[in-house]
C-alpha cells in the first residue's frame, strides 16, 4: 500500500476525499487529512508518505509553499495539486517544484482516482528501476562478488557503461544540524547533490545517513578546480558541515570501487591530520565542527544513549562525524582511558544489575547488553569483576 496525506482548507472537500475515494481499492492508505500546508509539513516526518495531495489555496501555508518545503526535505515524495481553473497561473512555479499532477476540484471525485491509478503504476516502475540500479551501483562500489552473477549485457550494466565510460566520483560526508534526524539529513544531502549537478549526467546514492556518493560523466571534461568551486557552493545553511572528496578521472565502471576507495583514503588522511592539505579534499561550513572537548562529550553522550546496543568504532565515529582512528586516539589522550574499556565497564555494570534482578538468563543478559556471543560476554564479565556471570549469580544469592 502506498501512503497518502491530504491538505485542504475546505471541510466538505476533506470529507469527500475521506469518504468517497476508494483508497484501499486503488492500493493506497489514507494516513492523514489536514487543514493547511503547515499542518501537513509538520506531520510528514512521522508519517513518511509516498504521495502528498495539496490544495493550492490554503491559509497559513499554501500548497505551493508546502510543495517547496517538501521538495527541499523529502524530494522523493510525489506531490499532486488540487486546483481551481483560475489557479493555473501558478503552473510555471509548480513545474519548478516538480508537481507530478494537477486535479481540477470541480472534477475531483472522477479525476483523482484516475490520477492515483496512473501514479501507482509510475511509482512502481520508478521504484523497481531505481532500486535495481542502486543495488548494481552498490555492488560496483563494494566490488561485490555478486556482481559476477550479473550478466554484462544486463540493462543496468549497459546503462552504467554507456553513461559512465569516463567518470569522476565525488563523496560527500555530512554533519547533522541540531534539528536533523538521520533520515532528514539523508534526504537533504541527496536532494542538494542532485540539484547541484542537475544538468550533468550523473548517478547519486546515499551509502549511509551521513554519506552521499555521486558519479559524474567526464564527457564534458570537468576540471577538478571547477568541481571544487561547484561543491563549495553546496552549503547554504550554516548548520551544514561537509567534507568533500573528488576523484581523478577514471575509465570504465569496473574502476568505480577503486575510485571510491581512493577518495575515502584521501578523506581519511584529512581526519587523521586536518592541518595537512589533501588534494581533492575540501571542507565546507566549519562553523559547527566540534573541538576536542566537545568531541569527547559527544562520544560519551552517544555511548550512554546506546550502551545496550552492539557498539563498534565505525558506528561511534559516524555518529560524531569524525575519523575512527582520530576518535580512538583523542579519547585515550583526553581521558587517559581506552574507549572500549569505558564501554565494557558500562555494559558490565548494567549486566550486574540484571543478574541481581534474577529475571533473565545469562544468555539473555548477554544479548541485552549488546553481546551475541555468551562465551565472549562471560570472558569480559570475569575480566572486569573477577567472577564469571554464573559465579556472580551464585555469590549474589548467598
């Protein structure tokens, strides 16, 4: 089922849409009906709809302003406009905002189901092709062994070969703004990257919540200096901070993984020693970059919030937007303690309390504090307490 939300300021239109459109029969779930653009934009983050239906003329926030807000933050959401005949003067602005369809309100109950049927077919096909290409691109990035199972004459391999016989790769690593969730940052990064290179042959994909990778055809002979200037205009919001890595020119899609590894390697060198300039690596928007004390506070905060989970250095470094080797080194220098000693001690303290509660078995406690291997949990527990979990359990029962 595709998820839909609607915003219209007229109560009889809202009621008609709710009661007289056969949503489920058309393959949709109506998730919410709102009175204006402000209400619907505030709800989108929680609902995550596939389609938003907006009346153009609404109080507080009209449909065009809501569509602009949605496009900036959730570019994959399909927008359908409800309009009166006289509203077609807004058509040009709607094209810029990539509104997919118009439905004239005088024919609403007849035309909207037809539009929804068309959109369901389009979205299904777009999703199928896009997901397939993303999976192929991910395999190219990772040089996956599964790539060998994809025929060279497959539609997706041919598509990449044709578009990117010569290419450059750019990797954007982002830092979350104060009010960003991971999903919002992810959407915003991908939208901004696609908009920045709107008129280029490209393919862009989020690899993580804070990393976006784009390959650009080099058939127009883009120079690295030109790309650096272009990327420098990426951030127009002081909350944004980015590290950007730009590759040399490569030939053939079999080199996509090599280009990716080389760019990440150069970016990693920057994190390990920010004072040494790396070719093809630029830093944008440093206003919110954490100093070392703030970084330690951020690490400790992340550990406290996630201590029950399976933690590793990659997860922590991504969360605080710093290189893994730098995180490990600076934590030891500033606190005098190894990072995972702190994590393990916190986990063991929780495990001790769970053993004392007598409500869970040892293997359940191991899983609860983020260790799937019970034998490993027992070894760590003994290292920090002097007792095995079973010995501690018997000791506590005396």
